[in-house]
C-alpha cells in the first residue's frame, strides 16, 4: 500500500472498468494523504456505453418466469426504482389505499412519492397480506445482491423457454432506463421525469430525452387501440397511449411498440 507504483500495477491488471478503477484510486488518494505519501494519480476516462431500451413485452417475458415475490419486485423496477431502493422498502413506505410508494433514495438522489400501476399495486397488496410483518419499519424485500442474482436466473429461464437471445441482453437496471424513456415519450416533460427518476441533476434526466428521440426517429410501428368509454380511455392514457383522434364517436389512441 505504501508503494503507489505497485498499487497502480495491481489496479490496471484487474479486469475492471475505469469507473471501478476510479473509485479505487479515490480511496487510495485519501490513504496517501493520511500517510504522507506523494502520488500523482493517473487520469482515467469513463467509457459510456449506449443504452438499449428493451421493449415491455420482452421485460414481461422475464418477469413471467419469476415467483410472486420477485414478480412484485420487478414490477417495482418498472417504476424506475433502483435495486437498492427496492431493498429498502418498508411497510411504512407503502400506501395501499392510494396506491403510492415513498421511495427512499440512493446514490445521492432525491426521494419521491410514486403512483403505482394497478397491476403493481395488486401484486404488492397480495405480497404484503401474505408475509408476516411484525415491524412496519423492517425491510420487506431481499438484499440488493439477491434481487440482481434472481433477475439473472429468471432471465436465463426465459431464454431457455423462448429461445430469444435478446432476452439475455436485458439487465435489471434496463427496467429503470425503460421507465425513464417511456415516461418522457408519454409526457414530454423532462422535469416530471426528473422527479420520477429521483435525479438531483437535470443532466442525468436529459440522457432519457436523447434515448427517446432515437426511439421515436427510428421506429414507425404503433399499437393502436380504440376506447369505447371514458374508463377505457383513461386506462389507455395511464398505460402510455396517446390520443390521436375521434372516429364514429370513439377515441383512437396509439403507442409506439
């Protein structure tokens, strides 16, 4: 530890991304300062890989392989929650009557209060009623590492069943990317998406705007629905469909595939 050259050699020999090396060097820099060691740290550039947003259909193929417990967890992921935010959820954070969830943030983000989809709300209600809760402040979901490992297991299971190699490319964090992107496409409100994602910095949210523009530019395929009454019209709007026009007294809506 007292030889910076050996430390650098060790770090660069590890099969890490530059982001991990930077975190390691940040810690080592503090050590050098405390120990009075002179060290000129190397400058590293973080490589940003393009985000490919999966379709909801393929996401649901993976979730469909999960148990009721993990299906609940991954439907929460479809609301933009980070895995470690899910692992922190307690009964106190949930309002089943209003269908809302208070998200305790991570990564220096902002906490937020989210309105849950009806499907997620029903799953959460069933899950809470099934487990035995003695402490409303106790976390009700597994550790973040378990949540990630189970996603990989169910993803592999989905691939084995459907033989679709695209399923293997879907990371758990891509569900958050999917949510941020689709919410921007639906609302075109970058500040609304910023709140939903719990971002402190608007630059983090602008990333989803750029992804959305690419999807809109490169896709011309729509799913078209016709609403026969007000309830159906409202439900379609809440699930991401946009109003197009009226036809013969009915309302026509569409959503990009």
